[in-house]
C-alpha cells in the first residue's frame, strides 16, 4: 500500500467518530500542557510554602 491509500483508509475509518477523536486530542493537549508546567508549579508551591514557614530554599 502506498502512503496516499493508507492515509485515505485511516481518514475513512475515523470519519464516523469526529467527537471521540476531538476528545482524545483535547485530552492529549491538556495532558501535554500539564506535564510541561508540572515541575514549575511544584517549585512555586514549595517556595511559597517555605516562605510561609520562614525557611529559604535555593
């Protein structure tokens, strides 16, 4: 099978399920954004907590 036939077959098989595919893609996007900011948010939380307790972190 060449690439055009493969791509058209995939599109044909997935076309009855646009809502489901959009939900999966949106979930993947939100998950990717969360993973990017996860370390940064943990750092902010620990720094604010340490400042609240009177400690310093570096």
